[in-house]
C-alpha cells in the first residue's frame, strides 16, 4: 500500500513509446506530486533524453535494483516485460499501474477505471491493471446507465486509431499515405495490409472462436470492471486510418426503459463524460477533436425501437489519454487520495 | 415494358458523375448489347466528351425530346433531377433504372437487387429504383440467410467510402490529405468536418428521430427489397477516409439456429457473394481489395453467443459498382432477359 507523502518518486517504464510519452506529459499537465521522475525503456533507448517540465531526464535500462526507492511505477512496456518486471517492482515495495494485458484478467489483481470501480483499488497487492483502451471509454459511459436501468447486452463496433498500436504504426500510416500520394509502392510492416485509405477488421491476434483478442478484451474486461458477469458484450474491432482517438458505435439493450433525453441528462452529470449531441448543428463526437482531451465524448444518442429497451450511441475518446496514460495516472491519483 | 431486340439504345443520365462514369465502364465491361449510347448531364458538362469502347461520345443536355428512341435509361443525377426527368423518360416509352432516392419507397415502383427480388421487375411501370449503396450489399448477404433461418433483427454499423458522396468528395479527401502532409490548412467544402484521418458518424441529413436519412434507408429499403416488414434493422452509418468500398459490421439475430460453418457453406454458393474468411491467414474482406470487384465479400463470420441465435460478420463491396452502377446494369440485363 502506498504511504502518504508530500511528493512521490515515480517511474515510467516504457517511457519512449507512444503511451509512455503520453504518461510523462500527463504527469506534468496534471501537476502530479512528483518528487523525482525516473524513466525506463529497453536497451535500445538507454541514454536517450526525454523532457519533463523544464528538465531533461536520461532513459535508464531496467535491472533488479531499479525499483528501489520508487513509490509508483507506471508500466507501458508490453505484456512480456510486465510479466517479468511488474512483480520485481511490487516486491521492492513499489505500486505498479500496468497498462499491458498481462495482469488484467488475473483474479488477484484489480482492473480499474477510476470513474467506475475505484473501490477495487482497496484490495490491490502491489499491481493494478489498466484496462484496454477500447474498454475504458466504453465502461465510463456504460456505468451510469447500468446503475440507472441495468444493461443486459451491448453490441459494439469500434473504429480504432493507429496510435493504439504504438509509434511505429503512426509512422506507418504517415509513410504509406505519403508514398501513395507520390505514386510510390506501399510497404506494410506493422499491419498485414495497407492501413492508409483502408480499414482492417483485425486488432490483436485471432482466437479459435473467430474473435480477436481485442474483441474478447471488451467482452471480459467489461464484466470485471463493472463487477457484473451478467452484462453481455459482443464486439467487432476495426482499425481505421486515424492517428488518434477511438470511436465506438454502441447498441445497448437495458432492462428498464430509458429515453434518449434521460440518457443525455444522466451522462451530462457523470464523471469523465461530455455529452456532445446536437446533430442538427453537426455536433457529434469526432476523433479529430477528442484527440488531446481527457473526457469521453458521447453523441448520436437515439432510441433503437427494434427492441423493447434499446439505445444507440456514438462515443469517442483519446486512446492514448483516457484509453491509456490518463487512466493510469488517475489510478495513481486515487491511490494517493487513499494513502494513509 | 422492354421489347426484345438484338441491341438497345441506352442512355446514361448524370454521365459525368462518379456513378455515371462507372455505369459507362460497366456497360462496356459486361458487353451490354448497346446499339447506341447517349450521355446526358447538366448544362455545365454539355459538349464534354467521354470515352466508351473506342469512341468518344459527346455529353448532351436533357430536353423534353431527349428520350425519344431510347430503350433504357440509367439515371444517376440526384433525386431532384430524377423527380423531373424520370417520368418524362418513362412517358417516352423508355425504361428508367434510377439510382437516386427519389422513387425507392414509392409503393408503385419496384426497388430491386437482382440477386434478391428479380420478380419485382415484373410489375414495373417504366421506372425501377436502384437501392442505396449500403443497403444493396447488405441484402445480398441477408437474403440467403433469411431464406434458410429467417432473420429477426440486424444491428449494422457502416464504414462508408467518400466516393459514395461523389467525385467532389474523392477530391476533398485527396486535397485534405495532401494539405495536411504539407502543413497547410485544411478546407472543408463537401463535409462539415475534416474527413482526412478522421471518421464522421454522419451520412446524409439528420431526421427528427435522431437517425440520418442514410440510416433509415437501410431500415426501410431492406424491408421492401426483402419483401418482409418483420425484419428489424437498426443502423449507424459512418463516413471513413477510404476512397472506394463500403464495409459493414453486421450483428444478425435469426429465428432458427445457424452455425458459422453453415453460414459459410450457404453464402459460398449464393449469387454475387465471395466468402473470404480465413482470419488465421489474415484473409478477411477489405475495401482496398473489393474496389473494382463485382461481388460482395463476406468474412469474420462467427457466433454471437450473447443471444440464442446470433451471428457476427464483416461485409465489403464496391459502392460504385454493386452499390450503384453494377446493380443498375444488372437490373437492365434482367429486363432484357425478361423482354418478349
């Protein structure tokens, strides 16, 4: 458990990646009580310097003693590295907030979205899992609706930005687009097919049941975060040529009736949400505008009258912020709030 | 009714647009029995020359006598022009296949997808409506499933290419992308927001019920084409920065159980469909590859076990071909087959 202090020694593991970078920025922007910031990455990036506030911090390589003296470590270095290093960090007395998929479904490890299940932070044993980006923005919106009218089933289709894959995917979309506009051949290194001017119904690996891992994350993580196994989710996750901001088309079936106006009223007072819903004025959530913002934007709220109690909506959030870095930092902030 | 002939005098109205252009190409590619091809467009394009086979054809302006001697007219000139000119053409004894939304829901006018309801061509009175692009590819796939196990409900989210809006939208996506890569400001003329590296949950106008016209077309046209008002459809239609090829994420609830393998077997022998479904080899439908093809590609077929009888799938087709020009030409071919 975290001890109450004025300021904390914080580490970012995977500091040179797209999410790691955003974590550093988020700590600074939110004036996180940082005593010292330490940055870790793979051997390749050792010695590289990254900016935090007005200083330059040198990226270090991890070793068995790296976590000594560190209070909070934000990990975004992939499942393989988390599997090895998060327990090492936790053993050193550091609290780990891990952005990889490694620990998310471990029953011994809480999976937390601060707006939804902050209470689950109470039983952590040194590691807390940060959910999948596409799940986080969805549960932020589902939670108030579930509390009000109980959600039975969600059919979700996502439109996910390339930054969810990491910096190399951002580079690939840019490079492919530039090559196409210059009549050069396109190279595909990160994705199995061209992503520029295309959409790929393929995120993460395919499983035996025909779903991708990403789709099953949305199904399983939702139940764990919401603390309710009865919520049924079926997902189709799709990569789109957008740099930043995941969009989701949600079809929600509830137990009790709720009107679109009631949904708007409910969500407009809920934490972390901005209702952005005036289609007659061309106002609806867009990844382009949600990029760099903290909130999840909700719009296109309308009744689905093909079922008794149905609502359609369109939600957008910045996958690197609320979908990753911001949620991790918010977890750390909650831990500080709860520290004694 | 069309009279049996060796060859026909054919007109394309709206010949200079994206669909009109594709109609000319399709007539040529499919070796349509053309005696003479006449091309019409708005005043602005009068005198312009377009290629058909190895000849150049001069674009004419429409007048009251334009349709004299024409057997078949393929219209793709917008609802307003169809409203005025399709009845004029029909009165001249010409059979009109109209690609606009003008006549689609008129109970006196058949709305036809040749793979689904060719029988409806029997009762036409001079005008036949070509359905909306996003509806056509969906019903081609729904039809065999409906015949086998009856479809109760469909939740669909679309990923629609800019060419569905027309040539000026193709130009806008290209221009915005080029401007962004050159650090120039982006101009939005066709869409209310930037489409490059963005997605817009907005196709056609918004209606009072919060849905767009495009979404309601998918709901209403599906019932009419399938000849079954009991099929419930709820839709979210989204524009994506893709030049050509509409993709759709379908969640289908059927009355009787059908397994993914049975769906694959069923669809692989159905007309106009290619089952393209081997995700472990990264084989699934993509707009990039469907562009320029005639068929609707179906993949990512998997069971949705959140309901008793549920199937998810991902379908892609070329919106300018099967979604517009090809379907219109196929209707004309059927009319010839039925001519006496």
